[in-house]
């Protein structure tokens, strides 16, 4: 028998390993920045070109490498971070597997420049597809610079697999943000295609979050601190009213390492129970410290998933800490966003017997008299000199929780949708009669029975078809705004929006990117209103995020998102004219039966169905 097993050459083994560690430019960014952090740098600069497809450079002022180490670092399983197997349970560094640089060097052109503080000269190494092309001494400041060019130059299949620049850049930004958030004491800079995207000075945690996500973030943060033997927790949860449609700003760090954990995420969602509107995602930045031996980081090559020894206890501590913080900051009163608290009957009052209301008036009151009597003792103008005893009116409000002015102010009125309906409506008398059920369904008798239409979904369908038409025929009517509306976004969101700009333009939007965290809207589509922009943009970004998982045209996605954001909502009462208009418009659509999200828009209750009911 002949033996057929052989050891793979190193460069092949490295390429296979690279498949796990280096999936896209963002993976390289993560590994290089983490190495810089491990090298105790206090200033780290990231430079990328074409979302990292052409070039990724990380420059640090850390401890640098000796001539030998500079050569060795590209070997597989070459690391300065652990020596023994037991070290795996006392990890204080980001890396320890010693495979990142070997993997990167196997699939790209890499250039390393490095110098240790005490040395006169540094080392310069060029390596391509695992082969050292050049090595020479150079003059270099203390620290290390890695330059990675032409990623996957030797694996065309992997290169073709990369997504558009904007999607790849989002991954890069994600990785950058994760490390930068984990280390607020390190200064970070990022440049993309020559433009500065982030400039983050060394600071504290709160300020780092604010610098990264924009000035407005500060007021959204609720601090958390909890110290137990098992775990200490620090960080912030975001006030529920700032929850978003997208899951963007959710971060867990364990021992300064970003991790993903659906289990811990669940603990936080549990703490928010009853505080969030449906399908809204709260932001959080949570930093957990646990003894290193109680976790296993080595269960995944990218080390973003870890195992906790005391998972359940940590869940409980995290949940109660978050709940406590949310409660302490008196966020609880805004439980029901849609309800008008003025309409609530106080519980105590509910149980009182009904009594005949007493008419209370002042028979001597003369509005034309100038006498002092119309002034109350406090100086307030009053129509009655006879003051109603305070307790009698105050008792009316017994049981109503005190609602601060601030909260009342924050309950926004529903936007008016009046502009949707043109002036040349037929007169009321000529219309069929409609009525609304639960401010959700529009009901109208038709020849064969009864039509029941879902107002929100029907309107989504109408808007969706209108928007698609505008996009293809470029006939959108744009309405310039006297004062531009500013929308603050994260850098990632701004980047996403930039990609959508041409499509948004065809719909009548005119936008200007004021900075990498602010967009100014100068004109809107005819039917959109200024106060709808923010939810509308959120909806569009949310859909774009989902779009990554499913195929579909960008224009359809935007039309869908906009229709969703602009459509008449459930809970809005409609006039007969509005209902009539809605029904007519729906049936002028190409596909009136379903909403853009494939849900039923109306239902016909046939006479025969009713007959059947009455047969019983
Ligand atoms: P790991 O980080 O798991 O040790 P890497 O392949 O990422 O493996 O790096 C190999 C070694 O190269 C590290 O252990 C470290 O000693 C050295 N190294 C890498 N990047 C730097 C850097 N920016 N500054 C100093 N040393 C570095
Ligand atoms: Mg490393």
C-alpha cells in the first residue's frame, strides 16, 4: 500500500487559515488595530482606500518589534502573547493565536515598518503571498506601521465575493468603532480615501461615545454601574425614547473585547420591557469585567463569541442593573406612547358614585366692572371671586401620576397628512358613506356586501406605486424648504445615505452632507413633511440593513421604506372625504390587494357570507 497523506506546505496552510480569519477588509482592520492596542500604543491611525480593498494601513506608536520579531511575526502560531496552555485562561491581550499576520500575509501584499524605542534603526519588510520579497533597515519613528495592499490578489474567487465599497466600508467602520469604544484612553484617527472620518482624542468612556456618535448622544445616555464578585458592569443604556428601528448602537465588551451575545442582549431587552415601542431597538454600551479564568475566548477564530462560566448569574445581574438604571432615571412614565393621558379616568375617581354636577357661578360677577374683585389674591385674573376650595378640584386628578411638563412636551402630535388630499375633492354629498373601525379599518357598503380596508396598508400600496413611478419617470415634484432640516446620524448611517443619494434625488429630495454626522435636507418630495424626515430616514436605513440579507432592487427598497414611513398610521381618524379618496386611489393601483410588504390591504365581506352567518 502506498501512503497518501502529506503535510501541507506552510503557505497553503496559511491560506486555509486565512479563510477563517480574513474574510473581508474589515477583518484585516480588526487584527491590525488589535495588534497595535496589544503593543501598548497610545495613538493609532487607520488609513483605508476603496473600503480597504486597495489599501489598509495601521500606524501605531507602540513598542515596535526587533529585527527577528519583525520576521517571525508572519509565521503561523508565532505570538509573544502566550507561552503555555494555561496562559489561555489568563488572557489580557486581544490576540494570542499568532495566526493573524500569517493569514494576512498569505492573501495580500504586506509591508511592515517597525522600530523599538531603544534601537537606532528600524526594520522594513515586504512580503507577498507569504514570500518575503525584501528586508532592510530603515529610519522610522518608534512604533509599527502595517500596510496591506491588494487583499485576495491571489484568490480571485474571494475578491469577487466582496460586496460594494459602501457595504465593505460599513464593516470596516464597525470594527474600527468596536476597538475605539473598547479603549477610550487611546487616541484613534481614521481616514478613508483621503477624507478624515474620525478623529478621536484620548478621553473617558462617555466622551468617546459622544465623539463617535455625535453631540446629541450625551443626553441619551443613562449610566450603569454594578460591582459584584462575579462581574463588574459599567457603561450606558440609551433612554428608550431614543430607540431606533436599526440595531446599530448595541455593544457588549467583556474585558475590553467587543463580543456578540444574543443571551446578554436578551437580558437587556428584558430590562426594557414595557418601555419600547414594537420593533424598536435600544442602544447600549456595556462594559463587563470578569476574572479571565471564568471565560473562554477561544471558541471562535475571530474571538467575538465567548463562553462564560457563570452565564445565568451574569444575565440576572445585568438585567437588574439595567432595569435599576432605567427606573432611576424616571423613564418609566412614558409607557404608552400613543395614549393621551388627559383621557384617562383616575382609578379612585372611577369608583365614586356619579353625582349631579353643581353649577358654580358668581351672581355678582360683572365683566365690565373694574373692581379689584376680579383679581384673586395671587394676582391671577379670575372670573370668580368665590374661589373653589382647592381640594374639590384637586380630587378630580387623584391617582393621575404626576406628568412633568417635559414629558408632555415630548409626546409629539401625530403629523397631519392633509397635503395628501387634493383640494378638488368631490363634495361630501356625492360620496359614498364610509366609517372607521378602531381608527384602523375603513368600512364601506358595496354592491356585493361590505368592503373593509386597512387604512395603513392601503395607503402604503398607493404611495409605493406613486414613488416607483416617480423614480422611473423622473417626474417627482420637489418642495424646497425655507430652512433646511438637519438630521444627525452616525458616521455609518451617513455613509449609507450617501450611497442612496442618487435615488433619493429622483424622488424629490435634495440633501447636502454637512459633515460625516449631519445631513441637511433642502427640499423634500411633495407629500413628505419636514417632521417626517427623521423617521423616514430611519426607516430607509433600516430597510437598507435588511436588504443585505435579501435580494431586491434598491429603488424598490427605498419606495417600500418611504411608503411605510409616510403612510397614514393606524390610530389616525379620517374624514369621509379622506376615506373616499383612499378607497378610490387604492383601486386605481396595479396591485391593490397587497401592501408592498405582501400583506392584505382589504377584505370583502360578501352578502352570501352574511347569509351563512344568519342561517345558524
Ligand atoms: P497574535 O496577535 O495572536 O499574537 P499576530 O499574528 O496578530 O498574532 O501577531 C504576531 C505577533 O507580532 C504578536 O504576538 C506581536 O508580538 C507582534 N506584533 C504584531 N503587530 C504588532 C505591532 N503593531 N506592534 C508590535 N508588535 C506586533
Ligand atoms: Mg494579533
